[in-house]
């Protein structure tokens, strides 16, 4: 074979600060569809068809290592995972193993590097993978998945063959492949000496011991990818052109799970994330499928991501952060460009989440496994100095420090192969980060400004101090000047000093330090059981109305959680006891469906908003109307309303603005004008959204003092207002694919203690786009929940008092419980016969007859309540 051409070159700074092309070589044959390999110290690829080239990623000036031993084009390359570092390569004629340390030493001594032939004539191998301990090699040959033992070390030369036609026996019973592997023999005819099916190359070693070969099974199409499970080393997962993946037990040689057909195109790549125990599969049409491999999840699908749509969303977000005069509309070629997922690899970066590298023909992407969004995009076309603009195959690797990454590319149209060095920190800095400079906090860090609409005015300390002095002076005057000067004359009592002590608190009562109980006998007011198990069984069921009126909203009373309010489509608001016993209190007066109910912090008042355009405040004890605000005050119907700032204000949204009302609520009435209420309301602030769009949802904390208000717009935006400053503080565009219909903040409970940073979390939901978990401090989506079906109805969400779980309704007649540290649901509650529209957690109540003290979660169906 002729010597390779000296076409190696290194690039000094080509590509700019973010990406540098360190090596480039032009081969005589294309490697556009070959599985390349990249490790933390080396990268390997086929050169001139049948040779292997190994580059060092630590020292770019290091001399390349050329390995020869194949006589057919190399179709797959894979590095080992243990020490010493091994390299496995495959072609149609043989599968070979190379010890890179020994090969490097032989090259320095002037000797040709030598490899070991593991097996021959297996056909076209599209993928190779070594087990975590490098003792087993998975060979994907055609539709088969073969397991080869790599630990047999005895080697010999050609003299091992006899002059007679013999048979080579391959046994399926190696201890490394598993004690349950079937003992099966296969016979391969080997010709006489000199008539070998392949020529013996220099530096080739043949194993004297017969290597164990186990065939796990077959796909219906060529196997394109395979991965060993890091936390279950006996499990291997394979993907195929038949558009499905299979899970195998290599010890028993059995099939564990076989998926259905996932997409219309072939699956090309696989990766497993040990942290979340998830499997990610990529297809040729740019689809990403995420599955949960956790115990008990039964390989459920967590989400499906369209890489092209994610790229377009990311580009839109990037354009919105640029000046308007520099924005250019996307060209037609960019819109119609396909993004096949050529390879997947873990990405160790500075983000506090599990991320993946996605290699495609157009560029590289960093994908967040927590929120299923792109964190960074690197297009090859944006760096004109790169030798490869369209990739046919690629392999990525990140350094443990998270600062550098390497990408090995082969050209789709051409014969070039290049190695890129990516600066991860510079790449992430160049990406748009909306809301990073806002520095918002739900917990106030300063006092109320005098110009703030929340400012009540200065406290009259002087008058407060003088009042007791005036009262004592009045007492002295009355005592010193009685109407009757004789001390023994009985008086009517009008001359005596006021008996102010008759209303003083009792101070002689023995108290052991315990708070007196004010709860009913069916509740025990104590700390919320933070470590209680999730609810799993239906406790009670109640039909709300006989006319099958839909339940639009539910809410527990904030203070004690002993009452439950729900708004119905038949214009009524009902208040139940928390255990759904007894007769509910009925609040009637609206002429439209009740869309919002909200309790005051002290539990005295109940607020309801209706589609008739009115807002009413009711006395929860007397069950009578205390305040009614009509259409003359709101230009459009009220969509969201709540008490705010510890019941000091009423916050509501109407049309493209939200209003802040200062209300004095009283059930007392004038003796003369009995029809006139003493409650009064004063508008304090009217603040429109930045883009003057209708507000679809509004949220603020009423459990403690907070200046921030969250508003969602019809144009899929989320805006944060700082009422201490009286202005908009941040605006996020394209939060969901559809308008947000509910914002839910982690408000905690007076019966549960959370870390102060946990109150910065809030959740948003939109029809057809799942639930997103956000951090107020960074305004970043930290996690996404998509395991529940919600395509048509605005299903509600709720936070648990402990802050660990998020509940949501679904259209499959179930309620779903998500843990905030996981992207897949933890529990699915059945029992409803229709779409679950609203959910609510009790802030304190624990049923007495439940021994394990399970927290209550209430789900509202169209016409039923269930606990």
C-alpha cells in the first residue's frame, strides 16, 4: 500500500474566539457516513479508507498515529473507557482492537503498530461500542447485535493455521458475556494456507483462543447505534433504521424492552444520561426522543423535541436581543434546512443542569435535558474560515473542567476531516440570555419607596405618643374636680374615671407555652408533613351540582386550609369544608360563569370574578356581599383577580392592563341608607403591558410582602412588574408556543418551612405546551414537564406547600404529580371520568383516618370534586 499523502495541517486561530480548527486532513476516500470517535485525549477516524489516524487533543503539535491492518474501508471506530486506552475498529473483513500506548511506543521505536483481530467476516459494521470495563465489545453488523469478548490475550501468527481445511468454532458461553448465554456453535469455513479470505497485513495478530460470540438478536433494519447503560452495565440499548430501539440484557442474552416505531426516519444516535437516568435518541429528520429508564417508569416517553423548531425559536430569541436595524429575515434555505441528529454526547459546561452535545450537518447545539431547550447554537456557516461547512459525520467530547470541547468532523460533500476546538465559556457568553441583568427577587431587599404605589405614608409617631398623655390628663381632671365634693355621697357613676381596665387582656392565666387550638376536631394544626408519601388513593368524591355545571377554579383558604372555595359555570361560588362534609355555603349574585375565586390571607373575605365583568368580595362568615365592582370600573371582563400585599390591595387584570385597588371592606351599613354599603374602593395604579396586549394570567404573592407581579400576555410573553418602582422590570418573549393560561408561584404555607431561595420558583402552563418551571432571579426556564396530555383544555396547576411537587390536570382523566427535581411525573392519580380542569393542595390539613398522614390534593373535574 502506498504511503499516505502529507496533507495534515494545523490552523492557528481559524474560526475566531469561539471555535478554532486545530487539524485538517484530506483523505483519498470519503468518510461522510463513518462513525468517528473522540475521547478526552485522542480522536480517531479512517484515513484513505483502510487506515486509521489518531490525533492527540491535548497537544495539537503531536505527531499523528497511523494504524494499518484493515484491507476494506473502515466503517466504525470506538474508544475504550478504561486504562490502558483501547481503540476498536471494524470493516467488512475484520474487527480489530488496538492498544494505543503500545502502538505509540512501537511507532517511536520505528516498528509498525500491531493490533489484534477479534473477529472476521461479520459484514458491514455501522457501530461499535465497548463496555465500561472494556471487556466486551458490541458490534452492530447489519441487522444483528453481536457481543465479542475482548479479554483473551494469547496471540500468534499465520503458523496457527494447519494445511487442512478446518473449521473455526465460536462458543456462546464466556463468563464475561454472562452465565446465561446459550452455548451455541457456529462453523465458518477457512481455506487452506495461501487461500485466506483476506490477505494478511503487516502488524496483524490473530488470537489463538477462540473468541466468544453472542448474538443478542436482530432488528428489522440495519443497527445504527448502540450504548451500554452506565448504571446497569449488563444492559445495552440499540437503535436501528427500523425507527425503534431495543433494550437487551447481555448476560442472559434476552430482550427486555422493544419500543414502537417512533418516527418516519431512521434513528441515528443514542446517548444515556446517568444523572437523570434518561435515554435520548436522535433521528435523521431532526427529532429527539427522551425516555425515562428509572425503575418503575417502564421506559415511558418524557418528551419529543423538534430540533429545527427549537433552532428557529432560539434564533428568534437571538434576533429579539439584537438592534432592530441589524435584524435580517431568515432566508428560504435556512428555513427549509434539515437537521439530522448525527451524534449525541454529554456536555460538561458551567450550566447547573445536564446538557448534551447535538451534532448535525449544519452545526453544533447544546441541549438542556432539564428544560428541553437549546442553550447554545454554533452554525458552521457563521465561521467562514472553517474547512467544513456541511458535515456528514461528527463526534464530540467535553473536557471535565467544562472549558473546552472538541468536535471531529467529516465533510458531507468532499473528503476532508477536521478537528475543532470549542471554547464553551465564550460560546455560552455569545448566546442571548434574556433577563440575566434583571436581578429580581420575590423577597424584598429594601423598604417601600415614598414614590411607590404601595407606600402608605409616614407613621404619625408624635400623635401616637401624645394620645396616652392626653388620656391620662383627662383622667386627672375628672378625678380632681368631682361634681359632689362630699366623699361619702353616692354618685351615679358619671363622675368616675373611664373603666378602661375592663377590656384589658387576661394576664394571670397559666400558659405552658403551647398555642391554643382553634381548629375543628377533624384537623390537627401542626407542621406540614414534609416527608409524607405522595397521595395515591381516592379518599372522597362529591358531586358539586345537579345540573352538571363545570368547575372552573378551586382554592383552599390560605390561613388554615379548613375551607375550600370553587367557582362554577352556573354563576355560583361554593364554599365547602375541607373534608367535603356538610352543606356548602352558596354565594350567588353573578350573572356569568365564575372564573376566579381567591381567599384573603386572614380568611375573612372571599373574592370572585366572573365573565359578566364584575368583581365581588364576600364575607365568608356572614355569607353576604361586602363589595361589588361593576362594568363601569373595568373596560373589559376581569380575567384574574386576587388579594395582594397581605390583603392591603386587590390586584386584577382587565384587557391590556392590570389595576391595583386600595379597598376598605366592611359589612356594616348606614342606618339611614340601608341599601348603601360602607365598603369603598380607590384605584391606586393602572399599569399596561409593554406591548399593550391582553393579560391572560396574573400572579403575585399575598402570603408575605413582595413587590413583584407576574403578567402573561396574549402574544406569548411574560412580563415582570416591580410595584415598588411602579414600572416593568423584565419582559420575556416566546415563553410558550401558545398563550399562558395560568401562572402559579411557590407561595409556601404557614405550616411548612422552605428555604428562602425556593420562593423564587414559579410555574407557567399553556395548552399544548406543558408546564415550565422558572427561577425569578435569572428568569430562566429550569425544568419542563410534558408527561401529561393537554391539547385543548386549559388545565390548571398547583404547588405543594412543601415546594417539592407540582400538580396539574390532564385530558386523560388523570391528575399528574411532578417532582421539581425530575422531568417525568412521579404519580398519576386516576378516578375521574372527564378532563381534570383544576387542582389544589391543602396548606395544612391531614385526614385523621389516614394513618400515614398523606397530604390532601383536590382535583376538580367538570362537575365533581375528588380528594
